[in-house]
C-alpha cells in the first residue's frame, strides 16, 4: 500500500465527508474507486451522485436510445447539425 496526501479547504473537506457518508463509503474508498476507473478508461471516468434526481441515468440512456431508434427509422440519424437546423428553420 502507498499513501497519498490531499489538501482541501475546510469547506471542501466537509462537503466530501458528507457526500461519502451519503454514499456509504470512506474518502479512501471514494478516491480508490475513482482512480481505478480512471486508469481503466484512461479518462475522467464518471459522475457519482448522491443528488436526488427526477430521472435516473438509466432512464436518460433509455430515452436517448429511443430517440436514436426514431432517428434511424426516420432517416435522420446521419444528418449534420447544419442539416438539422435547415430542416427546423427552413
């Protein structure tokens, strides 16, 4: 095991403590999950949220998939932004 020290202002530290408590994990686990996912994806990996939202990520992805299927069915899936704007605004 290795140790990494992070410095936060007091307000940020308090907020991350609250978030980790809501998520039911320690700060160490929070950053370990983040680091492992970032390494695997070679990017800033994801949003972890404790916010109450009207729609879940799953709901949003399902809606996006349905819109994509409609676009394919309507023959508009490969339209450029310029073509879409021209279609909308004439």
